[in-house]
C-alpha cells in the first residue's frame, strides 16, 4: 500500500511469472493472476500493480465483481488516473476521428480498449451521440467522463445505452436514457456509402447499428455480381441493401421480426424493394431448408451475432460457425462469393479459418480466401490486446 499526496492507494501484487502480458500493456488482469492485495480496495478504486519484487507495472481500477479484477489504464508511474489523464485520452480519440471523417458522418468516436479507455464506447449518429459504460472502472467516473466528452466533442444530444450483457459481468445496473439534450427519435436516418439507412438508437443492437462493418459492406457493393444474394442474419439489412443497390437480387434472413421489418423499410427507402425480399427464420433452419431444396446463390453473406463471449464458450461457438458455413457452402453456386464473419473477440483469425477448413471439407467444396478484413478504421484495436481485434470478415470463393 502506498501513500500519494495523502491518498492511500492499494497495491496489487501479481503472482510470479504472471506479469509479462501487463508489461506489454494488456489492459485486463484476471483474478487468477493476482497473488496478494496490499490494502482493502473498494470497487472502482484506483490501484497500483507491481510484480513480486514490488516493481511498478501499471495503474488501474479494481472490481471484485468481475473476472477482470483490474482494468489497466496508465503505464506511467507518475500518471495517476485523475481528470487530466482522462481528458488527454478522450481528446486523443476524438482528434483522431476528426482527422479521418467528415463531421456529418456516422462513426465511432471512442472504442474502448482500442483507445486506451477500456469499457467506454461513444458512437456518433449526427446530431446524436450514443454512449456505453461497459466497465465499472469507468462507470464509477461517469460524471467526469461525460463532462470531458462534451468538452472534447461539443455534443449537444447524448443518449446512454449501457444495457448490454456485459453489465451483468461487471456488476453494473443497466441504464438507458437521455443524458444531454433531446431524446433521439425511435428511428433515426444516417447515410452510409450513398445509402439512407434507418437505425434504432434507443433499442437496436449495440448502440443501434454495426458501424464496424462499414468498409466490408462497401466491398459487398463493389464486388456485387449478377444473380441472387442470400443475406443471413441480416439484422437491419445493410449488407444486402448494398448488394441490391449494385444490381443484385437479395433474399434476407433473420429471426427477429422487428429487425427484418426495418430491413425491408430500408430497402423501400432506397428504392430497392423490387430487388429485396425477406424471410423470418433462424439462420441454420433456413439454410438447411434451402440446401434440401437444392437452391443456389451467387453470393452468400454470413454475419451472425457473437457466438463466444469468452474463451470458455469457444467450443460451442466453433460448432455454430461450422454449421452455418457448412450450410452456406451447400447453397453456394459454382464460383459463388461467400462473405463470412465472426465478431467473437475470443476467437482469433487462425481458429476461424480452421473452422472454415472443416466446413469446406464436410461440404465437399474448395474454398479460396480472396480478402481478409477487420473492423473499420474508427474501431482501432491494440496490438497488446488481441481480443480487441474482434471482427473478422473473410471474402471467399466457393467452387
């Protein structure tokens, strides 16, 4: 335990030989890596992390309710987690987005671990900001952080969507509602790649939309070919609508009626209703039915929800990815394009490719990987935190 300026700070002493990831700036310390706690920290307290020889490693925030017992933020011994520290991190993230996006473009302004702010997400749907506090560490500092966000961005309308499953793992209450200015409308229109798309900022997935797939949807438009497109797990239809706008005929599948209705409305709003149809069904069920009917498609898009929230769920997730990709290859025409995605951060690219290899074998097909993509540039990932490179999108050719 140390005393800094009269403030007592708890010291977290790591187990022997467990310090290497954190010296290389991985931001998550799981409880199993902790050897001793010198002090009695409350959840949300700042702590100093040291090795068995009491040599400084980093500063972080403690949470007894989470498997991630400490989230690390500063690797400079003199840089305490005070207001100026958070101001610098937020300003750095915002300034980067200003350098790569026009002010009227929907994008992610703060990307949690990718911006050194583990557990904080801020998305911009002009003129609304949508914020998520996904760690107790930053939720405990929400008033300061919200003020600094407004200072750095000038946002006048801010809505909170801290209502995901991560709240349960962090011991946080779920929160949703207006923090600043006006409430967003139930359906809000954004522009992406010259298309107008409705998003549900109040109740839609994540903060309302999957901004991380922006570049991959653009490739669906650029690589569109004549024939039929099967958009599986379509959500609000963005992938398929990009393909339809390029001239393809799209069948969209999702098991959520509300999302599917919004996808159809997005097609209508872009004048694409004649090339866009929908089917309400679980993905695997519909794919099996299409395979049994010997249906064939020139393009298949697979963008399922996260199958693995942690490494403990990887085996089950692998079975789910194998099943979907196997069935997709069974309905692929000769030379068809397959866009296959995984947003499970716990599953690396090599493991995902191994699943595709097994699925291709069982389908009796050859699979060429043409392009490999990750999340868009406003969703940066840390080289020290492989889990932050969560999105994988492989564009393949099936023959």
